[in-house]
C-alpha cells in the first residue's frame, strides 16, 4: 500500500504547524518578534528569570538554536542576561521593559490566530482536538524517552 501523505497525521500536523506559524508571524512580525522568539517570551511572561538550560528543556529545542534565538532577542532589546548569584557559570534570562510591554499585544495576536484556525469548530470540537493532540504529544515524548 503506498504512503499517502495527505492521510498522514505527521504530514498533516506539520503542515498545520507551518500554517499557524505563518498566520502568527503576520500578526507578531510588525512588533519585531518572530515565531522562534514567541515561545521564549511566553515562558518568560509566565516565569521571568529562568536559565537557558530551562528554556531548552521546557521548549524542547536544541541548545545551539536557543543560543542564537536568545542572542537575537538580546540584540533586539527583548531580554537581558543577568548573572546567577547562586551559580556564576549560569545566567538568568530576564525580560526587558520592551519585552514585558509586548505581552498583551502578542498574546492578543496569538488568540486571534487561534480563533481563525478554530473558526467553525464548536467548543466541544476544540476541547476534543486539544485532548487528542496532547495525547499524541505524550505518545511521541514517551517514544523519544524510550529510544
């Protein structure tokens, strides 16, 4: 039986993620933020002052990718690195005034993007979608942990 990419969950979810990223970028790009920086900002808005290692772990990105993202964010005045007083080898990543000021605007942009994507779905459909996607994530995280 041939592999039908249009019926493949992996292909379909990947395509959906790319469409989400494009739609989000149209909304956040004018504010000087890209889709790679947005998850970092989300985490820092939840808990400012985390380490780069914590960001890498929580956001499931490679260390070199995070290093480049943080370098650009620092250059753009979104974050600053502050030496960790308990461990001089590490820095804490903190929002700047500019990074903090973008929270409401960028969260609104994300909500708008989600609203467009979920148009025509009932709240029960949306809840079921999230339940199923979270289950798929857990399955793949478990597969990653066991291999």
